[in-house]
C-alpha cells in the first residue's frame, strides 16, 4: 500500500479525547440525553457506515452515485481546471474516485481529504494514491466542525469543496451555517462547492434507510456505547439498549436514538447516569431538504446555487455552489 504523509491538526488529541469526554459527560447529564453524531465515526464506526451504504434500504449513497455518474462531465466542468479538491468527512472516498477520475483530464492539482478517523483516513488516502499515482494527496486529520487550516503552499488555481453523502443533513441549521462559512473561507471568493443533500420524500422510505433489516445501522449506533466503554471507562451493557429511527416532522429530520430497555444506571469513569425505561440518547439527526430550502440555506451563508443535479425519482440532489 502506498505510504501517505497525513497532516494532523494540532488540536487532534483534544478532539479525540478531551472533547469526547466533555461531550459525553454534558450530553448524558441533560434532561434530554444527546451526543454529537461525529463521535459515531471511530475507525469501527467508519467501517460500519461503509457497510450501511451497501444495504438495499440505504438509497442516499446509491442514488448520489448514479447522479455523479450521469452528470460527471458537467460536475467536473463546474469544478474547473487545475482545481484543488477539498473533501470534508472523506470516509472511504468511493464516490470521490469518480470525480477525481473526471478531474484528472482537467489537470486536478491536489486532493485534500479531511476526516476525524486518522487510521481510516490514511487507508483511504493510500488506496486512492494507488489508483491515481501522480496525484498530490494531502490528508488532514481533523474534525471539520471545528476551525482548522488547510495544508500550506497550495498551488492550484481554484479550490473546490466536496461534501457528498447528505452529511449536511446531520448538522443543525446553526451548525450547517457555521460549516458553510468555514468552507467558504477555505476555498476563497473564487472557489466553489459541490454538496450532496437528501430530498424530502415519503416517511417509510426515509425511516427504512436508517433502520435496515440486516441491523447494520443498529450496530453503528450502538457502537457509540462500545466506544464510551473503551475510551472513557464506561460500563454500558449493549443488550440493555436498542437502536431506534424516527421521523421528526417539525425538524424535517430522521432521528437516530439509543433507547434504554429498562430502568438502569450506567457508569462513565466515576460518574453515574440514570436511565428510565424507554429514555433515549439522541445520537443523530438527518435533515431532509427541498431545493428551495437548501438554496435559502446556501444564500444565507455566502453562497449562490449555480447548478442542481437530481436523479429521475427526485430522491437526492447535488448542488453546485459559487
């Protein structure tokens, strides 16, 4: 496997340890227990998510891939020549390979994948380097929800942000706004962004995508308790909890919860947390947009929608922003 030099943000240790601990302590202490979804993505969580993208019920990845393949020439032309491609929350980067291959003919200057899971990111970068041996790849280990710097001495003529997978839907309106402004600062006034977002549709289809029959999403969600046990000396018994996906009409979002099956006390370090039977930990929201709503979000945070690419069933959209 090709060796890649991974740039680690100076705050990475704090991100992986201090913030995780403080988020768990504060999140489990609230009247409504909640944990930020970014902590779902340790190395095992990242692997489980890639499995989720392959289950029949999970339409977003499959549909977005079809859109990319159908309109890849238009999307590459929108990105332009000599681009620096910055991908936030890169994961396995499978869909990114399609875009990179198209941008190679337009003299893609550099690919910068950003992810919080360092080992997984290194594997992804090495695999992509093996497929595109002449491409400059500069991975950055960082939480894209925090401020961080891109690598220095970038020579490309245009910076293009890539944020596929409908991850924008996992962010609250405020978080999404902060992220879009951070992205704008990274690419500069002449830059662009290519962002995938999930469109509103019937509730049954959406819930099934987050509660697959094979139980992979359940493992993914409950892995957060395993991570707390491993990293923060927790004693959660996974058999006493279950995964739940539900629709929140007011927020226009599918929510993932970890549900306590009985009244119990779980320990994290020296702290005890009481759970009532049926009480939940809210771990993720996946907001669904209509095109007008997404355009309003972009406009409010310094972007203009230039293109919108959709599948024939109107399940998913990819926005080209300037």
